[in-house]
C-alpha cells in the first residue's frame, strides 16, 4: 500500500511548512489526487489517520479532491476522460493510450484558523 508512504511524506511536508511559517494550529489539509495517479483516495484517508495518530496533526480535517484524468488514444488520436479502472479508448477500443492529465498528487492547501 503505497498510500502509507505517501501520507508519511505528506506529514513531513506539512510539518516542514508549519515550522517554516510558524503555524501554531492547522485546521484543514487539502490534497488533490488525479484519477490516473494510482492512489486510492479511501486508502489515503485511512493512512493519513494512521500516520497522524498521536501527533500534533491528529484530528485535523483531511480533504481529498479527486481530479479527473484524461488520456489520448495512440491509434485514433481521441482524447477522453480516463481512470485506472477504464483504460480503453471508447472510440476504437485500443489499449494503446498515453495519459494527458490526472497523474498528479498535490498538497493544495494548509488552512489555519
């Protein structure tokens, strides 16, 4: 489950920003997860809860915004919405695709009161 490693890295990143900006309290953390990133949002939410257990970030609201990915068919050229569950061109049925968007995982916001 690579979501655990991602959440551990995210925790370190948030702590670094909090120290650098002298943030005393964090209300909410928002991340964006692309549908082609390979990250499962539900697993990520569970892992965030696990890595923050007993830390100063325990109980901080954790928001995951899912972003739709797009892919381009290498056979017919069509661009279409895609996710890891549906990687086949809806026009020609080809599986020869290249991702265009949706591979990102971004720390979007650290909200303080």
